[in-house]
C-alpha cells in the first residue's frame, strides 16, 4: 500500500502503539494503561464516564452508559446517564416482558378456576 509523504504523520499515528491510551475528554491527560478494561476500550477515564458534562470533540457532551459513547446533552433527560433512545428501548423491552408475564398469569388463573369448577361439579353434595 502506498502513502504519500503528507499521509506519513497520519499513518504513524494510526499504527503507533508506543503512545499510551488517553481519555478523549479535552484537557484530560489521564493515562488509561492501568485503567479497567472498560475504560481503556472506550477511551474514557472513570471520572469523565460519570461526569454530567464533558468537553469532547469541541462539544459539551455526556458519556452514555448504554451506548458507551459521548452524546450531546440534548439527547439526555435531566441528570440521566443513558440517552433517551436507549432508555426508550429499555422501557419498551420491560413493558413487553411485563405484559407477557401478566398474560401468562391470567392464563394460569383462568386455567386454575376452570379446573376447580370441574372438580366442584363432580363432588358429591
């Protein structure tokens, strides 16, 4: 593969393993080499992963615990740490499973009541 001399710096940064991983929040030089695997993988220190506001990529953002990436503050409700889209997905799944459980309970109850009716019909008076 051929790269021009102008691409040299980019290629060196891309393939360089000598630099230690750093937090992507602006002004944070926290070395993630000895951080938890989660923080290294997502390139965010523990402090900025839990901060309510962070300047990252020149924008005021917050780290989403569900997506594991930064979003603009407008994508969050109040002080929540998960974006609205992921919270909506989570709530939809919870509602769906709760409806299934309620449906199952009603079927069990109706089955139990019909069996008790059958038994009471055959009991002598």
